[in-house]
C-alpha cells in the first residue's frame, strides 16, 4: 500500500511540472522519501507542492501586459457620441429656440463652430496640458503636443487596475467636454456679440481657464484632485467654469439694445423643448461615460442622471405654480437642465435617494437663480447660463459632499466626514469661480482691444443672422 501511495505521489508531483527538469537520481530520492511517509503525510506533501507551484506562478500573471476591454471601449465610443449629441444639436436647439428669430442662425453657428474650434485645439495641445504626462498642480506639460506618441496601440487606464481602453477614445471623450463647456458660454451674451470675437474669446478662455481647471480637478497631480475634491463628471470643470465666464461676459459686453424696455420672448419653445430632450438623452453619456467602464459605477451614474433630472422638473414646475400661478413648458425644460447640472458632480458617488434630493434642490435653487438672483446681479445674462449652470453647479458640488456619505447611501469610505468634504467642495467651487472669472475678464478685454466684442447697434437691431451671416433661419 505504501509503495502504491509513493508511486501515486510521484506521478502527482511530476504532473505539477516541478520535476520536469529534475534528474533521475532526484526522483529516486523522492520515492525513497515517500516510502518513509504515512499515507496522510504523502497527501499533505503533494498539496504543499501544488500550493508552492501556484504561488511561484502568480508573479508571472501579475506582470502580464494589459489588454483592451472591448466592452468598455464600445461603451466609451457610444458615450462620446452622446455628448456630441448634447452639443450639436441639443444645446444648439435649446439656445436657438430661446433667442428671437432674427438671431436663430447666429446662435446655431456659434455653438457649432465653437465646438469645432475647441475640438481641434484640444487635439493639438489641450489634451497634453490637461491629461499629459506632466503632474503639475495646475497644468500638465506639452509632452503629448500634437498627440505625440499616441498611436492606435496606446492605452488609457480606467478606474479598475488592469482594465484599459484605447487612449484615442479617452482623448475624444474628454474633447467633447471641452467643446460643450465653451459652447455653453455663448448663451450669456447671445444676440449682440461679434462672431469673430466669440471664436477668439473661446480659444483664449479654453487655453487659460478650461485646461487648468480640468487638470486641477481630474489630471494627475492636480491640486483639487489631490485635495480630495469630488467632481465625477464636471460640476466645477464644466458648469461653474462656463457660468462664471458667461456672467463676466454679460457685464463686460453690456445689455442688449432695448433690454428692460422691449419683450425678449423665445421665438420657438418647441425647439427649446427638443433641445432640452436631446440634452437629457446625451447627458447619460456625459455622466455615465465619466465612469470610463461599463460597470456598476456607470449604472449608478445612469440612474442618478434619470431620477435627479425628473425630480428637478417636478421642483421647478411646483415652484412656478406656487409663485406664479402657472407652470410653463419653458420652466419644465429649464428644470430638466437644472437637474442635469446639479447631479453632474455627484452622479457617481451618491445613491438614487440622494440624487432625488440633489435634483429637487437644483430645481428650486435654479428657479430662484433665473428670477431673484438675476435681478440682484443686474446682468443681461441672455439665456440664464449663470442662473442654471452656475447655481446648479454650486448646489450640486456642495451637496456631493453631503450625500456621498455612506450613511446617506453614498459611496464614501468608512472614514468619510460630511463637514470636511463639504469644505473641500466649497474650496473647489471658490477656486473655479475666481479663476474663471479673472481669466474671462482678461480675455474679454484682450479681444475687445484687438477686434472689438460687440456688433453695432444697427446690426443688432437688424439681427445677427443677416448682419453676421447673410442669411435667415426662416423664409417668412
């Protein structure tokens, strides 16, 4: 019996590959050792060899080359397309319906061409400064200028170790964020700015405000990232950043001719509703795509984007009913955008119940932002960029620090402190507002000095469609 067990144990050991290169004399020694063992000792020895073999093989698995996850790659391409849908046609139609018919084409042109301009600038130098190899507190470096070193085989890490997507897809996804941020700004000075001035300002502000804020919040070594600020999809980087630039622009460029004396009613609320709907659909790519993986994290951002937006629509509608006696379609569409903005920084770190509260708060506060706060500020923010994106972004950023707490359904760790996190969030909000506001003011002044910011009064009264582009949106 012992001889049989000895032979079986030897066969088992050979099967593990341990003795594949051993000498015959070593095998004989093993047989003799096995003869001296009890049956139980033979089994224990065989198991020990197997465990040792697995442990020796483990390091080889750890250093295996990373591979592209096809599912994540596909999801990120879809998410990128959805963000483009948000901008063109979503934002363009939302803004277009809000202006007077004589300025319809001008706002469509500004959104389309600004998005295109920033997409090229992002590819040339923006990506390198925001997400390149540099680890500066404020910006990266120019190591990937003109996408130097980026090939079809270049990979970009996601949030899970070993999971990768093509770097070109990550570049394209982040490119859409930069493009829509700059396009948002044009709503603040709609119907009175020179087309060339809009383009030059957008390029300057993108370079000196968007890139630094994006790096500070999301880039390796970024100041706010290292400080622990939470901004899952761009509450500070996109919305507060753009809103401050828009508000400063409304002050610097001045009010529209006839503002406060004439009615500036939207010419097509139908288009505004279509635009708001496209924004909502596209925003799933904006928020859930920021997870960078098709995992439960994307699912959390997805459902939060849905329920927070719905809650904000209800909040705005209720607010209008209580304070104005009637709920408007424009209000409901604006409420949807307010909810989308508010949940953006929080979508990946709060639970669905927290998202509903964020949406409700966003709806109520943004309604006040476009009514009471707008009167206090006294600026002609044509399409209420600050009232919706600024106020909504601030509310969302601060509440992220509250509802990310695990006790409230969030994803924060066991040592999460609401008070500490809210302070960090407030710091991010203040830095973004001050940085964007100062940079925007300087950029506006530079543009005004070089080419002038505003069209003539005659051109403004005629409408920018004809005076700037030589065409009309409608034949009748």
